[in-house]
C-alpha cells in the first residue's frame, strides 16, 4: 500500500505542477475515496504535506525572484493564524465531548472544493482584467479599508484551510488577485505561498495534536510528489490550459458536491 501512496503522490504532484492548483484539493479527496482514510486523518496529513512542499517554492520566490510581499503576508496572517488556532480548539472541544467531527470536516471539504472549482475558472478572468501596473502597484482595491478586509479574508481562509486542508493555494491566489488587482502575478503566487506555510504548519500541528496525522503516509506522499511537481512543471507548457482548466474545475465541483451531499 505504501507503493500506492507514493504513486498517488507522484500523480498529484504532476497535476499540481501542470495546473498550479494546490495539492490539498486533489490529495485529500484521493486519500478519502481511494484509500479510505478518515476525513480528519486525510486533512491533518495533507496540511503538514502542504507546509513541507510549499517551503521550497517560497525559497525560490523570495531568494531568486524577490516576489514575496511580506507586508501582505503579515496582514493575511493576522486573520488566518488566529482562525486556525480557534478552529483547532473547536475541533478539540467537539472531540472531548464525544462529538463526531468527521461530518463537519467532510462538509467543509466539500464546500472548499466547490469554491476551488469556481476559483480555478475565474482566476484567468481576474488576471486578464487586472488594472494596468502603476507606481502604486501594491495599493489594494478597498483603499482605507484594505487592512481590515485583508485580515477578514485571512480569517475565512484560515478556518477553511484548517477544516479541509483546501484553499491555501487556489483560493488564496484568487483572493489576492481580487484584493490587490495591481499586484504582479509573480508576486501574487509568491505571497500566497509564503502565507500558506505558517498557516498549514500551524493547522497541521494542531491536527497532529488531535491524532489526525499519519506519518508513514506523509513520508510516502513526499517521496512521490516532489519529483511529480518537477515533472509537471516541465509538462505544463505542452498542455493547453483552455482544455485542462475547465476539466479540472468540473472534477473538483463533482467531488465537492459528493462530499457536501454525503
């Protein structure tokens, strides 16, 4: 079965490299449906998996490209990290009172996948219709209310990612395109990656404390996914985005509906 985990990590890594869609939206449903892991273990393991795999990406974006806006990362984290801690506390309280949290996690996972499918489709629209770059390229859409709106968006992302492991990638990127339409695409990607690391690490550590992390599974997924991401990134230029993106969005929508209606 560990060979199956490695192969699954490879396939998901290739898809992540090709599409840029976060591994959580692909990996977590795979672990639940194909390998019959509980939603809680699938989410907890995938959160630590995401924290580890995204670290390399941030190293490149910060060190080589200088494409991380740390001010925006801080503002998002002001909302997302407290939300992650609060969500872990809520899950702990529910478990302590003998409440089954699998239904809550399953429903949250479905909602996150449906939102991700929408995000996959509208990301290209937001990119095409972004205002032209100016000297004030970091000025956000909401002017004086920008800080409050960014923190609020971070809070929603933090709760959703902690409950479902989905959203730190695709939803975070779309949120940044919407909040900061003049921010260059490279900075959007780098900033989203940098914000995702502390969020997924904190949420993953919280799930670890709840007993929701399988480290054998985590190691196997890492072995398969790292070369998969490298391979997928090289294949991405050869596959038409206009074909792949709608198919991926449809797949995520169907899986999300299955979780919501489960």
